[in-house]
C-alpha cells in the first residue's frame, strides 16, 4: 500500500470545510475548523498543539481565546512539506481522560454515535475515521493515541519518547508526553514520521537517535498484562494470535514481574507533573482573562481557576499533595524507581521480539456507561496502554477485527527507537486485512 | 487525607469548590490514594529515571538577538497602549 493524502485546492477546501462543519455538529471531532482559504495535503492537529493563527485551548475554558502566534515544530515541518491544517481536534481537557468525555463537547464514535470515541485524542481519531486519506497529529501521555485509534478503527503510532519535538505542545506531564500520528495506513504514517521526527534545537528533550526498522519474528504475550480483560476481547485476540502464528510468527507467553505497579506509578508521575504545569493558568497571561482587577491576589487567581473542569481540579489537588515534602519519597521517588525497573524488565523481552496485546481491555463502551464510573475505574481502563507510555517505548494500535460493527484494535510494542519496525509489521498486516472506515469525506 | 489537609491543599492550589463538589472530590481523592498506596509493596531500588530514554541534557547557547518580540508577546494581551494591567499584590 502506498502513502495517500487528501489534496485539496482553494475551491475544494471550502467544500471540505462545509462537509466537516455538518458532520462536526453531530460527532464533535473539531474544536475549531479553519475557514481561511488554503490548499495542500489535509491534516488536522490535536487542540493542545499550537498552530499559528488558530485557537489552542486543549479543550479547557481556562485557555479559551488563546491564539498562538507561532507554530509547533511538528506543524512547521509539515507545512513546509505541503500539508495544510484544516482544524484543531477535540480532546479531553489537557489530555485528562480515556473516553473523550472530559470536554465541553463530548466526542462521539463515528461508527455509532451512542459510543465513546476514546481519549484523550478523541477528535483526531474521529477526523481520521471520517476524512478520506486523512492524517491527524495527536499526542499521548498514557494511551491517548492508542485508545481512540482502537475505538475509531484507525492506525495510531506513539513514537519513542523524544523522537518528535514537543516545542509548541501544551504540557500535561513532561516526562511522559509524546506527539504522534494517526492515519489510515502504515505507509502514510511512515511518510509523515520521516518529516516530523528528528532533533529540534527548540526542544532540548528531543533526541538525535535515528529511528530504526529491526524486524522481529517473535511475539510476546504478557500473561499478567492481559489477565483482567473482557472475554470477547480476549477471544478475538486469541484468533489474531492464531493468524500470526500461521503467518510464521513465534508466539511466546511470558510474565513480567512488577508490571502491576505501572498503573499507580504512571498516575503519580503524571499528576505530580500536571499539577506544576497547570499552576501557570491564572486568568492573566494565557487565554481567558479575568478583568476584575480590583480583587486581591489570592481572590483573583482563585476566581480565574474556577474554569478548570472537575478532572483537572482533581489532578491539580492530588498532584500537589504528592509533591509535598513529607510524601515525595513515598510516592514520586518510588514511582520513578518503578519506571526504571519496568523499563529494564520490558527491554529484556523487546530485544528479542515485539510485545502484543489488545489495545483496550474492554469493548467500546457506550457514553452513558462511562459517564458515572469512578476515577479509579477509569484509570484502570488504561492498563494495557500505560506500560509502554510510562517507559517511552514506541507502540502502535491497528484495527484487526470488528465486533457488532465497532472496530477492535491490537497494540504492538517495540524497543526504543525501533519505531519503523512497527510500521513495517502493520504494513504486512494490511496486505491481508482490509480496514473499514466510518466515512470518506473529501 | 484529613479534612484539614484537603482544605489546605485547596488554598495552596487556589481551587475553590462548592459543598457537593468538595464532598465528591474529597472521597475520590481518598480512593485514589488507596490505589496509589499499592506501590508501597514494591521494594524500591535507588535506580531512578527522570526521562524514559537518555537525554543529552544539552542546553541552548544564550544568544542576544533583536527579534522585535514586543508585538508577539502582547499578541494575546489586552490592548492597552503603553502598559498591561494586573491584579493587586
């Protein structure tokens, strides 16, 4: 399969915008659709990545009205290569969510609007599922590319930590955030990865390592990784493994010690880092501005920060608590050492083969089913996507089956900087499996 | 978490909550802390990693370039002619 992108001229662009506005009123894929006439290969960008002249809110009222006057490096590189940004995609506020419901406008699954689209890059997955040959620039902290890609039936690549510059990204958790890509096939993703990856002097945490394509013929199934998943998901996954086995891959079931700690360790690190990043939103410098200057210092900032959503408030409070002097060793430092331990253990397997699992432990849920679940229940839904995200390992989610009309995704993980091997693996998969997409808007 | 600690955190983070929100969030946070406490069963090593991959840690050279940034800096600011106003300290 060859890379393909939707190219539109200025006239075609207006038509595309009209089509998207109609669909967006039902699906809530976009926070902003750019009506400025343009031409090029069409991409969309998650609303926590800055595009010059288009609002960037990360779906938060705290940032409403903020219009970046600069491009994120990833956007700059794509625009220089003929890509045009059609709009900013919906997401859970600041990336805090797994279902796309922590936003003013709940994202709907394009296959059936009663179901969630997944989060936090919900809009990017919907846009990719409904626009012909689409590519969307997304971002993952703990599974925000894989989960929505799986629920919406598209391919989502989360690259090695540091492989893509984060200059121009609205931070969630600095030691975990990774910009990545969603698309309709692996070749298109490879084309885009070639453009956007590579060191950037504006981001000192971007790395100079070359991305590799070291093929593996062994697939590890981590049994304690998949022990609590839905039976239907497990059955379909077993069928997938049989297919890979008959294609010549060697399947090996193993156990990784201490993997169960990855979920709490991830949430400790991400909340601690998020609470410092969100301290800067005070209704004064960025976005929404409070104009009651007669208020005192504390009163003013407390009033301005009322605009955070409930999940953001929860994470700010918890993150601040965790960072307290008396708890730093108990939580933050312990979580750091768990990360080091899990990297070491996963690496020992990833040197020999890929790790494969379903992307999500459940079938795509209905929006009504997840609205009232507890935070701990929601966090537990990330159990399969957290380990590679915590450890910065590149991973890809790709559609492999359809259950009652909704897609199922599988997740493949490889060692640091072997990102192109994932795309190569999925490229072979695509030779024998035809994806179904929700729509073909052009 | 004790009520006094929770109230102190609200003050420090400058988050104000209604009565119902406060009850819900306080209960949620205690549940989450129980979930976090699971990591105490892990016997800690002193092997930390702040980044998941090795980062060079290079910092940029300081350069003094006149970029005429005032216009850019005030791009999202309120339009006052010679000043920007802020809250009382």
